[in-house]
């Protein structure tokens, strides 16, 4: 299911503030989801992490180094943080 990611803004701590077409918005924490080896190693530098862009065709966030996350995964991370704890 396409989530239609509208925007992504890098925040400190390897977080992205995301907005989806259905009105869902919030922060996805990616520190534990990025493998900082190989092609993703450059993302350790916040300036490189901040180069995030939305790829509308793929419904994903992407970085110039080739790392990407599909909107479905990101939506789940945002929804998880938005859900009240029992």
C-alpha cells in the first residue's frame, strides 16, 4: 500500500520529521535502522544525513549515497511513536 510521503526533514539524532498525504505526521527515529557501514557510512555526518530527499516515484526517502527507506516502514515508525503507551 502506498503511503504517499509528502516531505521529510532531517533532525538531530538520526531522526526524520515526516508528513504523509493521509495527514499522518511525526518523527521516525532511524538510528537503530541505519547500517552505518558501506554506502551508508557517510550518514554518520549530520550534514550528509540532512541531504535526505523524498522520491515520489518510489514513495521513499533517499540519500545521495544510495540508502533509502520505503514510506511503509517509515509510516509504521511514526505511528508507533504516536500510539499511547499502555
